[in-house]
């Protein structure tokens, strides 16, 4: 499974791509939309959405039912109108029957279209990684010494933001990435209009992280090693840098090479093959 995430065509509304890659757009720094137009952000992994309150890197919406409007109408994602999508579904050979089966008086309309999508997304729950089995003391959940060491370091140095067990605290924070040259993406501030939110992005869940490269909102890092090197020595000071990343008179998080290797071993235990191979989420 690892390293084997084929690039696929957009599935219906664009943000669900290949299940092999936890539904991220693998192999691209910026996710591509219609006509191969490039966006400025890397698609986050789709999983455990049911437990989140706000969606997208900047929390552009807190309504899961309405979320698909953003990629559908975004000119570099799907570049469509909702009414046109509904018209296409109405004239499709199969969808009208599926709507009729799913809903009482099941015509194809906006309400049912968005309900169907959000119902599908809330089913997508990842909770059977090796880490989950370790926590539940189940078969297949035996950690090596290195993985245990990594878990300890993670709890101490990462879990305030990547809060367990969802591996995100669902907050918007600035983790000290220098703004990407040529693209001044101010993140959460784009939604709130407040300078206090400059360069804050939603803390991403780290479930299935080993297979969802590239990393960060702009996909600037190609490996977990680069991410850890960044936390160790690349964090940039700014007015909105999270205070957690400027403690003990140093920027970032002190990590030696043994700690980095242990952290990566631990992050690998978050891969949930049962979720990734779930036939219900297969493309066709
Ligand atoms: C102060 C909060 C904070 C701390 C502490 C923190 N992170 Fe993060 N992390 C974030 C935020 C915010 C992002 C997203 C930043 C962005 O894309 O702009 C992120 C992104 C990541 C990503 C990229 C995930 C993806 O899907 O793109 C990885 C991997 C990661 N962090 C691992 C770690 C590890 C390992 C540690 C501990 C050594 C750690 N983080 C500590 C806030 C934090």
C-alpha cells in the first residue's frame, strides 16, 4: 500500500480522490482540478470528518452539508455551478434511481444531493490502525521498542496540537512555516479578516500520514523526515507563531536523529489499511 498511490481522476466533487492515499491528491504539491488547473493548497486527507467542526485548511465552512459548494464552484477545482451539477445528475442513467431509493419522494435536488454527500463522508471513519489496536490491546497492536519511544516523544512534543486520538485539536495555529514564495496564503485570516489569524491553518489529523505526502497546506514537504527537520530547525518567528513553538529560548521543537527515527516509526503505526481498503469507499 505504501508508496503506491496512483493518481486518479476526480471523483464526483473533486476532493475524494484515491482511497489508497487516504483520499488526498498524491504526487502533486498543489492539488489539481479541472483542465489540470493548479490550486494553491494541497488537499487534506478525508477521514473522521464526522468528529470535526470546521472544514478546509482555513475553516471556510462549518457546515458539512454545504462544504461541497466550495470545490464545486471554485474555478480551479471543479469550476461548476450547483444547478448544472444537479441537471447532469438528473439526466444521468443511474443517479435518479439511486436518489429514489435513498430518499422518500426521492427526486434529484440540491438538498438530497448535499445530504447524500455528507452522509457518505461521515461514514469515512479510520479507527483500526496499529496504534488503535495498541490502545485497545488487540491482536496486531504490539508496538516495538522504537514505536513505543516514538509514542512517548509524540505525546510530549506534538500532542498538544495533534491531539490524540483524532490527532488534531481542531484549532487553527501557525506552526512557523515561512510564507511560500509568490503565494502569500494567509490561511484562517482569509475567513475571519483578522490579522491575529494570519498564517494560521487548521491542525491536520496525522492519521494515515505516512501515505499522504506531500505535507502542509501547500504540500511543500515531500517526506516525514523533511517535516521533522522543519520542526527541529526551520520554524520561523512571526507575530502569530504559536507560543508552543517558542519555548525554552528556542524556536521549534528540539529533536535529535534518534528521536526523529522513533517519531517516524510511530507515525507509521497510524496507517489504517482496513480503512484504506474499505470496499465501500472504492472508486467504482
Ligand atoms: C503548535 C502546534 C503544533 C505542534 C506542536 C506540532 N504541529 Fe504539526 N502541524 C501543525 C499545524 C498548524 C500544521 C499545518 C500547517 C500548515 O499546513 O500550514 C501541522 C502540520 C503537520 C504535518 C503535515 C500533515 C499533513 O497532512 O500535511 C505533520 C506530518 C506534522 N504536523 C507533524 C508534527 C509532529 C511529528 C510534531 C511533533 C514533533 C508536530 N507536528 C507538532 C501544528 C503543530
